[in-house]
C-alpha cells in the first residue's frame, strides 16, 4: 500500500448494526467509510438480529464509493465467532474490511485472518480481499502495536480507541478526547497517537483517530481532530452526521497546499529530466525543491487525490 494508492478514510461513520433507520440514513451521507457496529453500539440481546440486518444491508447495496466495514466483538467475548462467520459468509462479497476491537496481541489478528480465510475458501470468495482494521484500546495493545500492524497482510488500519484506553490506564477524565484535569502542559494523548502513527507508517497502514463523544460540539471536534491531523493521521471516527464535513475538511489538504504539492511533483519531474537539465535541485518560484521536497509533496498529493480533490493551479515549465 503506497500513499498514492490509499483510499480516503477521512470520516469513518459509526452506525449501530441493530438500527435499520440509522443504516438507511448512513447510505445518504458523505462519509468516506461506514462501519456497521456489532460491538458497543449493539446491546447483547440485539446482536444476533443485528448480524442479519447487517448482511441484508450490505447485500442490498446503495453504498456508493464508501468503504464498507463491520465491527465485530472482541475475542474475549462469546460473540466474535458468530459475528465473523455470519457476516462474511452472508455478505463477504460486499464487505471491505472487518474491524476488530480491543486488539491486545498479534495472535488475535492472526486468529481473525485464519477464520476469514477459511470462510473465503469455503464460500468461493477471493482469498485476502477482506481487510482487517485493528483497534488499539488498552495498554497491552499499545505495547504490541508494531506486532499487531504486521500480524497479517490484511491489516489496513490501526485505530485509536480513546474511551476504553483512558479507562485502561486510569486516566483522570470522563470526557473522551479532552485533556485530563491537572495535565496543563502539552497533550496527554501525544505518546499514544504517535505510537500508533509510527507503527502505521512503518508498515504502510493508515492511522485513524477515535471518536469525540460531544457530538453537538463541532468546534470541539475540529480542535481535537486537528491535533491528530497535524501529526499525520488519515482520518477520525464520526458519531453524528454533523461531524462528517468537519472530518472531511480537517483530514484533507488545503486547496492551496494540494495545488502546490502537485506543482512540486510536476516541476521536479521536469527538472530531473533531459529536457529540464537533469538537475537534482531547482527553483519553483522562490522555493528550492529536491528529492526530499518530492517525498513530502507525495504525501499531500496522495491525500488530496484520495479525497477526490481537483487542481485549481498548474505549474508550467519555463520557456527555453
């Protein structure tokens, strides 16, 4: 997976798998990804019925270009096996990834990979097509994040699950995503976010930030999302339609930055060519560009392309 090939996951909309109303609404929204939830958003007694609802919803279609994901229950519960087998057997051709919550070890990812593979072979599906999204929600998961990222070729994203994580480390806060009382300098989540981001980038995965539960506070959402976006995260969970546009905007390059990145790539390609003088460094306006500039521009251009952005400015070679 390379930066230019990534599918946009700027906004990852959580939808209760037991709610037909919310599922129908999700089809109409402009989130990059929708995940139908069998875990926390689905009561224990509703889980068996929700599996059937999810299978029907995936097979009915109408999702457009959205990435279609199902979050199953974690391996410590009695529901995981049935979640995976019913969803993948019933809708394996129409699901892009399975999200596994509370991942603590690489072996848990391997177990999910093996189960999906068995189902794909039994059902005649393309083996390996369904991805895995691994959610890091406690201290043990974070200490094993590099092994988790490389546990299976199916792993596409590493996700921060802040609420359970805060509880697992006894953080003094009840407001998910906000700084705990007494932490008045810096960002209490910086180490967690950077650890997830480093594991993701080291192994060509996407890094996704978790939810902001104050769903009516869009300004607060933008502020918290802006921190992980500034570090380089690819997207964030959204719990309400009102957060989608904010996520898409926050995790997309600014138009001027996208245009500039594309222009750097064009200019560098030309200047390093025979026609451009085979130069390793050159000027674009008042800025010197070189191979390092090209690599930085690839990141911004890749995110812009994945988001479907269009150029509004184009660099032209100087007249000879």
